[in-house]
C-alpha cells in the first residue's frame, strides 16, 4: 500500500513538471539542445589475446630431509626454526669423540704397516743375492716375497679404512646441501641420532619458485598451438 502511494506521488510531480515546461515553451519559444561533441580516431586491426584464468599452488623447487650419515649424540643445533640457510652452512653437530678415536686408531695401523713393509722389503733385498748364490732355497725366497706383497695389501686396506674414518669424522658436522629455508627442528640436543634414519629438519628451496596449476581440457588445442609458435605468457597474481 505504501509503494502504490509513493508511485502516485511521483507521477503527480512529473505531470506538474510537464505542464510547467509546456507553459515555458509557449512563453519563451522552443529551445534547441547544443550539439554533442564526438571524438574521432583511426580503426586498428590487431589480434585479441585469449586469456585463460585459473587457480594454482606455489611449490618449492627442491625439498630435502636432513638426515645424519653417522650415528651419535646430537651435541649442538646451529640453526633456528624457519631460518634461511646457505649451501655449506653448518646445521648440526654430532658428538665426534668416537670418530676422532677411530681416526687415531687407524692411523696407528697404517704407520705399523708402513714399518713392517719397510722391514720386509729390506729382508727381500738382502735375500736376493743369497738366492743367486743358491745359499737359500727358492721356496724360502718366495715366502719372503709373498710377505712383502701381503703387507702391501694390508697397508692399502688400512689406508682406505683411514680415509673412511676421516670421512665419518667430517660427517659429524652436518651442513646444508642447498640454499633454502629450514622447517622446524625435529630433535633436541642430547638425543641419539641414528645414521640414515633420524630426521633432523627439512630444507626447501624457493629460488626459483614453481607454480602448479591446471586448466580445462577445452583449452588444450589452443595451448598446444600457442606453445608451438613460441613461449606462452603466464601472469601470476
């Protein structure tokens, strides 16, 4: 009921206004509207781009779980949660005591092998003239020669063990393999970290960042055609 009354009032006002304008026209004569200004321009012929709008998710370029290569007590944590790190930056410190002792042990074995090898070679050289003079048997000389070869092989094995011991010692300091952002730390200091099993943290690289998105199948022919002609422009907001 209120809407009907309101419309009626408006119509009455418009009627009154029309009567007033009619009276003014008769009194002062007809008035002409001013010409409308128009701006002219040249037409252009150009391709209209096909714009495909979709949603996507950002993804890291690389994601690496930091796991120790040697077992031991986690002695120090050198990073904070969410810290930005560089490749080669120390992250954690495993207690190196056992590995330092192993290096010293194998170094002693290598030194002993070198001394034994030197003595065996001297003995071989001393017995060589005796063999030529047939003062010792060929079997005895072959035994001395075989001992030299055996010590040489033992020295080679112990030197390899020394390299492995030194490598394990360096692995007590766990370093970042990439530039990236650390996640939270998954172990506190004082706990035992197991080689190849304990996850200490995760590092993700976002430079450059990846974006994964999907489009409707109906656009596939157009996208393939555009990719065949060159790079397809992608705008990310």
